[in-house]
């Protein structure tokens, strides 16, 4: 038989982007689309491979971004000034939303 992991069971990430439930929903959405696309061909292996190819890049990016933000957010001492400056700059320029939430919504391959 086949087994599909979704959500934190396959890509647990630190809580600094608050993406746990969102990523589980994205996994379900993409898995559903992949299974539906291949259902007429009865090709489960292709559907699961497609699911992996779609989800792996975005969850990997979010994982790295969450780790980086966790490192920044937990600074103390002299690191506090660097952290605060970083957040002020990325917030004012819109970089934070663009970079850190890039993988937050599912993107289906055509």
C-alpha cells in the first residue's frame, strides 16, 4: 500500500511563521488536485510524485525562513538592536511579506 504524510508529520517547522495548520491545508489541497488529475488514468505513483514535486520547494523555503526568523526573534544582548533594525527595515520595505511568506500558499503545477 501507499502512505502519504501531510502537515507537521512530514514538514514540522518552528512556530515563528505560524504556518503549521496552513501548510496541512495546502498539503490537502495539492494532494486532492494531484489525485483528481491522475484518477482517470488510475496512476497513483504519478499523483504522489507530483504532490511531492509541488510541495517540497515551498515547505523547504518556509522551514528555512522560520528557522531564520526564530534565530532573529530569540536574540538577546547586542543582537536585540540588529533584530529590531532588521524587522523595522523589512517591514517598512515590504520585504518581510514577500520573502518570508513566499511559500505560504499552494501553487499547483500546470
